[in-house]
C-alpha cells in the first residue's frame, strides 16, 4: 500500500507555528494548487490543501515561508476526525509533509521580508526556479562545460 503526495502551489497565507504541550513544533499552512483545466467560463480553478509540518521542518517553514511563495510539498494524506461543540463528527483531510522545498527565491516570489536567497528547506539548488542568473560567462568558468565537443577518456580511466 502507498500513501504519497507531491504538491506544487502557492501559500495562501503565512504559516502558523504552534507548540504541543510537550514542546514539539507544529506548523499549519494552506497551499493553493491550480487544477489542470479551466471551468466552463474559461477561468482557472484551484484546490486549497491544508498542510501540516512537525519538529524542525515546522520551525523552518515558519521562519522562511510567506504568503504567495511557490513551494513543493511531499508527504502523505491523513484523515482525522473529532467531535465539535455541537456533538457532530467533523472529518479533516490534510497533508502531513516530510519535505518542503522553495521553488523560487524571495525576489521572484515578491513576498518581501528579509528572507534568505538560498533554499534552507530543500537543500542546494534542486528546488530553485528555472529563472536563474546562469549566463554564458558563468559557463566559461565551469570546468565541466564542453560546448558539445567529445570528451577524450580512455577505458583505463573508468572505474568500472
């Protein structure tokens, strides 16, 4: 059996950080994910999916994510229920995230607020947007750039 979710969307508001009575950090936020089709009126529709993160990931999300930021969320779907004040059973479906990645820098997201330019949640440049500043001059400094020429490697140099 498999319960795995990957979402890409924008935060609808700033994350809410709380702590359990035992001191465990938990953050909740909602991600708006566009549907792959338009309505009959030609308008794009979106789903608003609640996301929950725990522990260090929760604190990192609270520190770096803001409304409007584009993120990728990986996790699992969880359905929980409780009885409200009126005695009715309420069901809540949410994504419990175990990985959250920034997909754009703070300048691209326009969310302001002195955020770092790198990706503290996703690590490295893997979660970065394709709209980067990698130019031709950077390629000249790249020792692995070969401009499409064949690489001369003998079989003795290969480890296999």
